[in-house]
C-alpha cells in the first residue's frame, strides 16, 4: 500500500470513529430526554432533579464538543467557555423559577414538565445556533417530541410513530451533516 492510500485509509477510519462518537452522543442525549419525559409523566414531583442532571449533562457535552472544535480550529476557548456556562446557567435559573411556580401551585405539574422540556429544547436550539450544530438537532427533536406528546396523548401508537420519525430524521440530518463535513475535510487536505 502506498503512502497516499494509507493516509486516506487513516482519514476514513478517523472519520468513521468520529462519526460513531457523535452519533453516540446524539443518541445518548435523546435517550436522556425520552427517559425524562417518562419520569415527568410518572412521578408526582415532575422529576425536577432528573431534569437538572440532564441540563448539566447536555451542558458538559456541548462544552466538550465546542472546546474540542475551537482547539482544532486554533480559536481561543476562554470566551467560548464563559458564553456556554452563562447560556446553561440561565436555563437552570429559569428552570428554578418554573419549579417555584409549580411548587406554589401556580402552574400544575403536567404543564411545568412540558414547559421544562420546551425550555430545554429552546436552549439546545440556541446552543446549536451559537456553539455546536449537534445541539440544534437535539433541540428540534425535543420540540417535535413535546408537540407529539402534547397533541397525540390519547393516540399512543401515533405518538410513537411521530417520535420514531423525528429520531430517524435527526439521524438522517446528522449523517448528512457529518458526511458533508468529512468530504470538506478531505478536499481541504
């Protein structure tokens, strides 16, 4: 095998590994959200502690991915870290306000759970716009899942079909996005 073919093989292997890691992160984030939706429906407290953990996990994964990309691109990471920490801290503050409203019975548990998921979806979308596109995919899928859950509650099979279609669409967008960025990387080298 010549040197050029070996380099191409190594690049393809690296892209495959990178794709698998990103796909695993996407699936893990969506699984955490699905579990949270189930817990919110099943518990009397609305699973607030779980949602706080999910926010911390999402923030950590988003921060890890964007700092890796910034380092790879030779950009400073300090401003990025500050912006991301502020972004996720604001979400935590708003969730605390929502939890207070629910505990004071101004908002019922079901509505509070839905609003919490909507705030998480919005925060993911905004993080996707500003920091990492993968979070945009997660935010859109969370929104679709929330709308499906709210509108198709009595039609459980339809609800699952919509959620599965949303996840498949997210995987397709993810695949096309990573494939295109892999092609761009190869053409730049």
